[in-house]
């Protein structure tokens, strides 16, 4: 009796261990593997239930992939379809601005042009965010002079800040190592999104400062404003997705970033550790 009991329970234990091992193993989709059902007993029923659960997980994973593909295609098509009327609107406002118009009409056209640019930037951010989430936004790293690159990006934003009557301070001094291995396109998007957020959400402070910073463990470029801070409500919308893109791109280039925000302003540092 003892021998028969030992053999019986050993067989049960072996099958349970096989089931446990199947639960721990994963395929390329990080899903558990199915197990062969050899007997139609209680443990066999447990194995069949486990296999059914694995099938349902695979079906759910496949539906998720199809939905993600449809979502990306929808966003891509919407981005294209929305840009077409925006281009026409921009052309029409330019044509109207060339005519004999009053000062009030000119101000209205300026507001309209600004709104068109904001919508175009939001569409571009939405597209970039979708590609980043799907790991389809290619990164091509190059060694660039970071101080020179930031200065060039800032120069293209000077007219926008001057138009909003911002006080601009620039302290871009050479770093210990000016050469950063980054993707220039990604870095340009990061800087554009951060500067755009300053104009849209820190306009009340009418101040921006861009500088370089060296420390024992890292080197960085810093963007400072005197707005109301990120915790305070803003009249503008759409900042969330822009900062999400910044976060993913910064981490994708193996950099770090810090945000310090209060009612006196916001300090953002893009860091490269030594």
C-alpha cells in the first residue's frame, strides 16, 4: 500500500510540476506556453483550463495588436486630412493680409495664424507620440556640439519671444565636453516643445533664460521661466502630450531631465552624465 501510494502521489506531483513549469515559461509575446494533456482526470481538466486561458490571452493579444494598428493608421490619416485644410487656411489668411485691411483685421489675422500654427504643432506632437509609443520613430545618433546646437535652436525662436515681449537671457558657455552623442532631430523636437510650452504656459512671466551648467557628475543645458508654474491652471491646452514626448525622447537618447516648478517659475534641466 505504501509503495502504491508513493508511486501514485509521485505521478501527481510530477504532473503538477510540469504545469508549474509551463506557467513560468514565456514565448516571444511574454505569454505562457500550452501544456500537453495526457489524462482526462482532475489534473487533466486543470491542464485543459490552463490551455484555454492561454488561448484567450493569445486572442486578446492579437486583438490588441489589431486595435493598435488601426489606431496608428487612424491618427496618421487624420493628421494628413487635418493638415490639408490648415494649409488652405494659411494661404487664404496670407492673401487677405496682403490687401488693404484695418488694424483690427490685421490683429484678427495674426491671432488666426497663431492658432493655425498651434493646431499644426499639436497634430505633429500627436503623430510623434503615436510613433514613439509604437517604437516606430527611428533614432539616428550623431556627435554634435551641444552648445552650438542649442544656440541655433534658440535663435530660430527669438522672433516668437520678442513678439510676446519676453526678456531673454542666454548664458551658453562651453562645457567640459561639448560633444554629445544624440539624435539631432529628437533633440530639436525636445527643445521646440519646451520653448513652445514657455510661450504658451509661462507667458505671464515674460522671461526666459537658457544656460549651460556643469557639475561633478553631469553637464546640462537649462531652460528657466518665471511663469506661474506647472501646478497652476493654464488657459492653454495640450501641454501634456508635449512633455510626454520630451520624456520618451530624453530617455531614448539615454539622457536625464529634471523639472523644478513653483509659483515663481519653472526650471528644466536636460542632463548628460559623465
